[in-house]
C-alpha cells in the first residue's frame, strides 16, 4: 500500500526492472520479483526484478563493451554530461525525496536535504573531470631521459551501494567514475533500488551513452551472489563499496583473486567528546542533529558520547529536553521531524541492544520501545551505561543516545581510540590548544571540532583502521580512486 502523499511529478521515474545497456531488463531466471517495504508501515509499496549472477554478467558485458569509446570521450564532454545529470536531479528534487522517504523511512525534510547534499557532489565533480593531471619528470642521472605520467581510467567498475543514503552515495560514486572515464555496474541495496533506477534513467536523459551506466537489482537472497560475481569477474577493474566492515572484509577476500582496486567506506564507532568548557547548548543541539538524523542510521553518527564528569548531569538534562521535542513518524506526514528505522531487523536489534544496556545497569531516561505498525523506534536516551554494553562496543545504527562519563583529556582520548574503527570523531571545547591536540591524537579519518558537520563535497571522506580504505569526494581524491597512473619513458635523440 502506498502512502496517500506519495505522488511523483514524473511517474516514469519509478520503474521495477534492472537497467542494462540503457534498457529496462527483467531477470533472466524469471525469479519472482522482490518486495520493497515502506519502513514506517511495514507495507509493500513496490516490487523489483530479482536479478542474479547471470544478469550481472550481462551488465558487466555491457559496461565492458562501452568502456573503450567512453574512455575516449573528452573530459569536457564528460563534465557537461555530469552537469546535465546534476541539473536533472535538481529538477526532480521533490520526486527523489519522496522515493527516499518511501525506501529509507526518512522524514521528508531529511530526504530533501539528501538530494541537496547529493548535488553538491555532482556539481563539484563535474569540474574534476577536467583536472585529472599527470607529471613530467627529468631523470636525475641522465639529462636526455624524460618521464611522463598520466592518470587513466581504471576500466569498468562495480559500485556497491547501501540503503541509508541511496542518492548521495550512488551519485557520488557514479559521477566520480564517469568523470574519470569509467563505465559502471551499480548494485543498489535491496531496500532502496528505486532511487538508483531513477538516477539511471536521468543518466540516459543527460546523454550518457548506452552501456556506460548499468543497474543490477537483487534481493537479500541473491545479493551475495551478485557481489561475489562482481568481485571475481576480471572484466571489472575496481569495486567501490559502502557498508559494514564485515561485508567489506568478505568483498576484499573475494576481490583478491583478480587483485582488484578497492575503495571501502565501512562502519564507524565514533566518539562525541564534550569537555566542561564547551558551549553545552550548541553541543546538545548538534548531537541531536548528528545522532538522530535518519533514526541514527549514519556511519558518521556519534556512537559513544563522552561527557566530562562535571557537566554530565546538566548535559543529560539538555538531551532529554531536546529529544522530547522530536516527532518520529511517517516521513510524508506533516510535522514529522524524524522517521523510521529502515528494516525490521534493524528495529528488532535496536530494542535488543537497549534491553542489553539496561540489564547491564544503564538507566533508561526516555524511549526504549517500538511503536506504530512498521519499524518505528522511539528516540532513546541512556545514562550511566557500562562500557561492556553492545551500544558501546558496536555501531548502533539506531536512534539511541548513550552517555559516558570521563575525567580528563588523556583518559577520553584513550577511550575514543580503543576501537578497531576509525571513521569520524567529534570534539567540543573552547580551548583551541586542546582541540588541536585532540585532532592530532584521535585515530580517525575525520576529526570534527565544534561542529556536527563532518563532511562536505570539497573534502575527502573515508576512514582508517577497520573503517575502510580510500577516499570519496574531495578535490581530486575521489576521482583519482577510479584511475591508475600510467608512465611513459622517452630518450631524447642527440
């Protein structure tokens, strides 16, 4: 059943097939299509073709055939096509936002924000297509020898995308690959295929040639086979994956057989550190925005919130007051500020880890229950949680805020770094020297100082340790991930 407020301005953007060689394609196997649920109600609102490794083979073949000609398209032509994709996404902003709400459960205001954020990447990266440069070098021991380097497209690539930001992440990966001169096979999450398919349609309308952009849609059952095929097929020269660390490790092992280039943006267990000299109102407002957007299902969400002992109770009170003002519900309903958890398993796990924390001695201040007919979970505040609880040791991906006390700077830096993850950490202090020390000592790809905004299109994004490898976005960084350096050596004639 589709929500009454779900009406697209352009209904042709909603399709239920795969997309190969610029055509809607059904699964070769004839397998029954899989269902897409509305997270806020649990009801099925769309069905999509359930493709497997045979369909993936066809998509890889299309990308492989299209690569020689696409890689020779001039950088300026590629840039113009990306700008046209950008224009079309902006033109269809409202439709993309509604698709995102129905697939992810986000509130409409968040979904609109995702569309706006996504197009900051397409706008920026269009220009990066013309800034892919090499070097000219003179040999130190022979004045007659010259070396030239070029960055050339790595080849056809596989893009494996998650469900929490179905437009931002797919568009960022896609335009980076196109800017570099690569063709792509995209595998969206089973929860969010429709957003990616709409993006593929716009690529066609933007003039991107057939075979350059292909989408394989797969259920949770067939997704592992599709991912394995993409990793092991030697025609694909790179995999770019965003998702869990466990799946990232699996894909890395599968890609080893072909020594594929990898970009992995994996899980996080970031710290949110508030020192006693911080502006507590700003830190609390920012934590609400950071931690509870998309029901806490963001890899850069604060997971472990460390509050200096002297301000702990005051900060907890501020969080309780702010969380009481939020309205969780269906993202298309008027006045809703926050939406549902995207999957049933995610909602069930949220309650499990809340119960685990309480059993271990945490105090449940507010929330802690599911409500409604879908996957809605109340915003939850826990205090005095032991550091043995799952909410501390694992990435939550749920609307749960759990607070921990610390006494001094050295202690909290040690606690923050005591994890295998290294994506994003946050520090709140008015002491500039302390802020700088924390930046240098915290082990993460990003350290945000007095801000909840840890990423922007102009800056490279990615983690260290088991939060992944490589960068996305940024000035040059993300596009270079889709290139390899090729060297020419020349001896000058005498």
